[in-house]
């Protein structure tokens, strides 16, 4: 049985923020805190729907369209900085009256979560960073190549299908590629470019010592975004940081090993997702 409730829009931090809601308040039994899922650089909320379905079995869950993606606001004059994205999340929680919530951010979404948590907003109780880029000033570059994003977005804008996405996502299932082909055109190229540049100029390492909530880092065993040496450095910056490495998974962890992804959370969020 599906846990999807509805898609909605809220005006927060001066823009329209679109989201998908799963589970509802009934899933938050035993006082479990709500969960806000923040996807990555070219992942509209709907592409994380299968994850939202599972989270909705345990939690009141909101999957966001980050500004410039999906059905949220986009435009030539919109600020696509990390600070703006982080402020969006905090304002989103406030606008919906979420008294207690947890952030689960993948890739770019993990960096957004860190920057949001640095501000220590009222109501934020836990942070999960899923394979966040650890690039930044004076650090090694993010391993993904910019043309991969530009070329795939432009192809989607023209109109393409699952077969057209095969060159970019060769290991994905046809259904996964079809969904990406359908929605990738909603990822504003300017938003993507700003975020990609931000991977190299925004210093999330300086944010981590200011994060006060319990923090979990989930990494990909066969990925090259977060390496073991990076984990050790992050632990020095955020004492008490927990880390779980998901086997048989690259950067898009729930696509590669969905069961392992859910298992990695354990009971960190207040209830297990596995099983």
C-alpha cells in the first residue's frame, strides 16, 4: 500500500517550494520527528519517491524540490547559492509548522543540510549526510564532470526517453531512466551550474564544528565522493559523528543498494527503516 499522500506548494523564504508528502502524522507515532529529504543537484523530488514511500511507513516525510528543480521556483534572477538553499529548508519547516524535524540530504542535499544545521534552527533534531561532496576551497575537485550534467539536461530539454538516458546512467533500470528522462528538464541549468561551482567554493568543513545535533554520515563503499581519509577528517571537525559505509553502492546509493541504504540508518532517526 502506498504511503504517498499528496504533492503541495508552500511560500517560504520568498519563493514557491514544492514538496511530496508521505506517511503523514499517523506515521509519526511514538513521538517520532518528521523527516525532510533533500535530493541532489539534478534530482527532482519525484525521483526520490521510492525512498519517500519507505520513509513514509515510519515517519511523516517531506521530499523537497530544491529551488531551480522540479516544480519549485526557478528563474534568471533567483539566488541559487548554498546559503539560499539552506535558508529555504529552515523556512520550509517553519511554514509547515514542523516543531521537530530531521534532515536527510543526499549529495548536494547533504551540503545544504550541513549549512542549515550550522544556523542551529529551532526544531532541527538530527542530520543525515548521504555521500556529500567534500570538495571545497583548496581541496580536490568533485569527481563528477560538469559536461555530464550539462549534456544530459540539454538532451532532456529537447525531449528524450529512457534510451536517451542510457549513456548517462548505464546501470539504472529502464524505469529509473524513464523517470529521469521525464523530469530532468525541470532542473534549471543555471541552478545546476551555481551548485556545481558551489561544490568548489563553499567551505562546508568550516560549518561542521558548529553543527550541534546528532549527525550520521552514510557513504558509498565503491564511490569516490567521500573517501576513508575524508571520513576521518570529518570526525575531527564534528566529534561524535557516526558513519556507515554501504556495500555494493556508488554515489547514488539507494539506486545501487536500496536495502543497504535503509539498513545504514539503523535506529538513528528513532525507528528502523530496514525490514
